[in-house]
């Protein structure tokens, strides 16, 4: 009976850790909501890396020049 309580406690602990583990990489939807675009491996010219969309894609935002 004690092992059942231990198993229950360990399973609850693993459920709490799981959401953080799967959010290592960002989200495509979050990138779009932030005003970015997803590009494969690297950002093109005039874009700056803002985060990650998936394991292979980078979230990039356009650099705007400020006129004096």
C-alpha cells in the first residue's frame, strides 16, 4: 500500500514537470501574435532573431530604420 502512495506522488510530480519540458521551443502562433515570421534555420537580411518557432525554424522580426 505504501508503494501505491509513492507511485501516486511520483506521477503527480512528473505531470507538473511535463508542460515545462515540452515548451523548450517557442510556438508559431506566439511568434505571429508578436508580429514575427517563422524562417527555416536563420533569419534573412533586415530581420532579427526574436525566438524559435520549432526546432528548425527561427522567429524573426523586421528591423525598422529610424529616420532622423
